[in-house]
C-alpha cells in the first residue's frame, strides 16, 4: 500500500471567467494592486487568455486567475458553484483603507462586520477581504499607492453554494484531510486545509432558487495546493475513494489533478512548482505572452487571437 500523500497547503489558485480582459487587468492590477505574474493561455483552448494575478513573487496561494471568453455574458452562481473569493488582510485599518479606495472606484463595498468587507469586481464576481489571525506568511504585491501593511496577503478561502453540504463532508475530511470548522458561528458548513506553512477554507451556503449559469464574473474551479512530486499519490488517493479524476495533467508551471467534489464544485489539486520562473525572469513576469513548449510552434496564430493589453492597468517594465 502506497504512503498517504502529504497534507494540502491551503489554496493554490482560483480560476474565474472574464468577458473583458482589459477591464479585468485594469481592476486587479491598478485598483487591487496585484501583480500580473503570468499572461498565458488556456492550455485546453489556446485562443483563450489565462491571466494570473498574485503577489510580487507569483507565489501559489495568491493566484487569482481568469480565462477570457471575449464578450461572455454575465453568469450567475448557483448550487454547486463557488460564489465568493476571500482574501486576507492584516487589520481593521486595512479594511478602512479598502472601503475608501473601492468606494472611490464605484464598487459599493459593504462591511459585514469589523473583520470583513464585501464587494464585487466590475463583472460581478463577489470578493471579500477578511481579517484573520493565522500564521501564514503575507503574500504581498508592490504598489506605490497601497501601503504594504494594508495590501492583500493571500487567499483566506472561498464560499460555495450547496443544497446538501453534508454530502461533501466525508470527501473533504477523509480523503482530502480538511478539518471541519474554521470560521465563526453562522458561517455555514466550513472545512479548513492547513499544511506545514499555510492554510485556507471552503464554506458552503444554501443556494439561491435561481439555477447557476457559468459566465463572466463566475468561478470556474478551485485549486488546492499540494507539495511538488506528491501528485501521483494524490491521484491514487482520490481515485481510491471512488472519484473520477483527470489523472495527472502537466501544466508546465504546475501539475494538476481535476475532479468534482460531491456538491459539484470543480476541484483541482495543483503542485507547488515548478513555478512561473521556469520560462520568465522573475523580475519580468507577465510582461509578454508565455506559452508552454507544446504550444510554442503556434505562437503567431495564438497571439493574433488574443485581446491586446498594451497600456492597461499597472505597468511593470514592458507594457502589460
């Protein structure tokens, strides 16, 4: 019998859908102060951008990513879909900073309590900033107009809709090793993943009556971080529990396993590494379109299909 895989290290990335890459880049780099650390494509649909926003180093655990389906209609989160992505901040003073900044951008932020600020991006994706007392090292991007002490620090967790969240519990606890709880009373069914260095949570809320519809402003999938070279053990573990997986998929920047948990949320287990520096100078991440080797022969055709992003958002080095 093979050894059990090592614990999940919180979230790796959360991938969403945008219909407008230019507005998306402007909001997440200029307004939210994130670094565009990889400008690549959906490897299963290479005519579609895959944009990654993160901290200054492009660290897994702070990668909010988007597929651009140009002109996509707004979607609606429903049963079996993630509806909110939550980031950590250091203090209530950070929430004050973001409340004022976002209000100035017309985002209409709302304080849920002294530890939480909720708002939506320009396409309706729900976001939350939370003050959490955790030992995780802050994952911060550099922005001249956002002091580091109030900057986003990495993922806190995600919130999903589920009509029967108890169906997900056994898989989350017994297979993935998550722990029940982690948020306060009234926060829904919550499960936390905490590894050697960091953690994150997923919370389940009762779904709305309306049926979910993927589209702009919705979450495509949630990726949990696993140590490098543990992917085959994780794939065997998930399959042994009866889930259908994609098998191990080499995404060049990380290796992935995809499957749906019982409530319907698409999960990915993604390795911490090789990382975004495998094909770009870390000082110049995201400045040009990066392609995995198997797509490099198609570069001219692919780039001709992508939305021009020159002059958009916060500029670093060459035009973003």
